[in-house]
C-alpha cells in the first residue's frame, strides 16, 4: 500500500463519512439532458449484455444528437498518425478566429471502451471557437482490443507528433495544452506524467481535466451518493470499464492509471472541471488537494447540479457553456 503522508491514511482506505449524504439537486436544464439521454438509451440493451461492437454502435447513436450543431470551423482535417502501436485517427479543428497560436489536444471519454471523436466533436468545436485555438482530437484504440498501457502510449505518441509537426500544422509548439473528460482526463494526466518522467516536462503548457477518474479506490462518498445509476454513470459501469481496460490486477495500482499514487511534482498547471452530482466528484477533489500539496499550479471549480458528461449538454444547458468559457479563460491565462 502507498501511504498518503498528509492525511496519515492509506490510499486504499474507504473514504466514507456517515451518513454519506443525500444527493444534491440537479440543475433543471441538466435534468432535462439526463431525461432525454435516458429515454434514448432505453431503446437499447444494457451495454455489458451485448457485444462490444453493438454497445459502441448504440452509444454513438445515443450521443449523436448532442454532437451536432454548434460552432462552424474554418477548416477541419481528418488524418492518421503513426504510433508505436500503429495508426490512429485524429481530427484537427481550426476555428475562424484564432486567438491562441498553439493547440489543445483533446482526449474523449467513454470508460476507455466507448465513444469517439465523433461523439465528442461538438465538445472539441466549442473549445476551438470559444478559446480561439486549434483543437486536435484523438481516436485512441479502445479496450478491450487495447488494454493499458496501449491507449496511453498512443496519446503520448500523438502529442509528440503534434509538437514535431507544428510547422506543417500551423501551430506554435511552445503553446500545447492537453485535456479530456472522464477516461480522457485520466489519459491526459498519464500523458503528462509520462512526458515529465521521460525528460520533456515543458512540452505541455497546461492540463484540462473534466470530471475525470483518478483513483482505483471506489470506496468514496460520491460513489455511494451518485453511483446507483440515477445520475448517468453508475458504479456497475465503472467496474465494467475498468475491468476491460486493465490487463492484470497490478495495473490498478500503476500510478499512470491510479493517478493519486503518482509523484505529482513538477507538472504543468492544471484546471479541474468538477461535477457535483457524479460518482467521480471525490476523485477530482482529492486530486486537487494532492496537486496543491505537490506544489503544482492548480485551479478547480465545482459546477452545482451537474452530472457526468454535462459538457455535452451545451445545446440546452447554460452551465455547460459557463464551463466551456471558464476553461477558455484559463487557457488564455496560461498561454
């Protein structure tokens, strides 16, 4: 076990207080987002009861309405990047008005198993338009076809490719950000830790973490409070995702997966978008505390009444637009 010296507790200890607390009220617009998403998802079987291919196809259909509309780009480039594991698809959005000369590599969520740059296309375009920055999305190979550490290594290779091809991509390699949501936030931290450990700590200008999973300890208040399935992400699905992503039990405790175990010193600035009504809420709160203790420049904001994946509700939810604008302002402050 790894000792968390600041609290004199082990990272594997349950982090419950009794009672664990009643759920917070949902933002009304987020509640409508959940209602529509649940209605569409109810048309299909539970994901763990069907093939991976069918589950992914159904997830894409449920997410499609939320990926449409929104900002129009001046140019979008779809291409492939060769990694140590083969080619992966990337999508590069160029906004009409560029106010930051660098780029923001965005890593989509989906428990390492589901979703794609298609389900997250609007999320990426919102960042491109609001921040005025080129956004590069990566379709890393998902589990179970690719288990840890392959998806992480693909993200590392694509980020290095962006830096190496900056001239051809018309971006400033001195201003490269990375970020993602859920599993993508975990992969963003893993990428930053890998680059730091391999002698490239200054390659990343800043890290954006949207409601990520950063701990393998599921015994947390927020998991009990929000993990029953009423708020989108359930504990049941979290276990399914994690079991497909890792190869052996020891991978659960690898600091590139279980981020709270990592040495967090000498990382670039971090911005955490924290959902209030989310099983992963406590992961973000704990990571913020650990980053601050490690001397990292970290900022975080909890968005009341929000649920996991709430950024995808930007077409109907004001709080999602607020979060996009807050992140855009943060990117400019660290540029």
